[in-house]
């Protein structure tokens, strides 16, 4: 059985300067309670977007926007920041390094790291500023067509969120919340999954398990325990 932590206990595991992947899409599918407890600074944050200042639940600085607002993020690797003006403000001020990656490429780079692959070939960004980015290794020609060879992307921690997580760490995601959680579960040294509901082993039908417990190191009780 996996160790079950409070959000604060999980957050204390993350040291200053760590690289952290955070699942979710504009906060949908993000581990909000764990994010709210993180005190570490100088983080490299890898996520789909910069979230937004005001969340649908009425909160200020929704999801990863809290970390950005508190200036805990040194470097942001992401695909979209348009709904969080603080990202541009901090980047223009020179206090936040911003690496923009096309969304599909970001997902594939993470997947490649989880699969142990040497990189991803894509034509997306060829001949643009993307080609000069740090995550691009080189231009490769295959069968007469050129591609960017993009490096795999891995992190020290992955912070996930699941609707149901059993005590063995198996995860079921509700609706569209699975998004980046699934690939990130494979591409970090330590995987911490926040549960809306914790259920006993066997409480999730085998065919409904999306992320296997073998990939999860710790569970965070983010809601209520069932059974």
C-alpha cells in the first residue's frame, strides 16, 4: 500500500530549485491542495499553461498561478500563458525564464522521457524561433523531409490529480481531467498523486485504471476517504 500524505506533507518533500511537472489544463485536473502548500522557491515548472489569476471556484491565483504570483518559479516550460498576465510581466522584468513549447510537442517530449526514448521528431516549429530553443537538439532529415529533434523532458517531481485513487496508487480520472497527468506520471523521479477520493484496493474496476499504481510513489488525501 502507498503512503498517504497530507497536502502540506507532500509539499515539504519538494526542495528549492526542484523541477516539477504539474498535471492539468488551465487548472482542470491540477492538484490544487498540494499546490497551495508548496513553499519551495527557484522552481522549474513544467505544465501545459500558466493557469489564470481567478479560478472558476472563485479563488485568486488558480492552480499553478499561485506559484507564479508568489515568485516561486524561476523557469516555466509551457505551451500557453495568455490568460495569466503575470507570466509576461515577470518575464519582461527578467525574473522568470519562459520556454514556450508547442502543446503537442510538450506532451510528446514528456512521453518520450517516460518511454526511455532519445527524443521526438516533429516538423512543428521548423524554420521558426522554436528551432533555436534549448529543447531542440538538431534538425534531422528523414526520407527527404526535415524535422526538429526535440529532447525528452523529465522532472524531479510530478504532481498529479485523480478523482479516484485506491490505496495501491491506481488512478481513475474524471472526464477531461486526465490530460497531462497521464504522461507526466511516467516522466518524473517522484510521482505524487492528489486524490479527490481515496478508495480501498479493488475500488476501481481494473478496466477503468488509467494510471497504474506502479507509477505512483505517494498519495495525497485531497478530499475524503471512502471505506
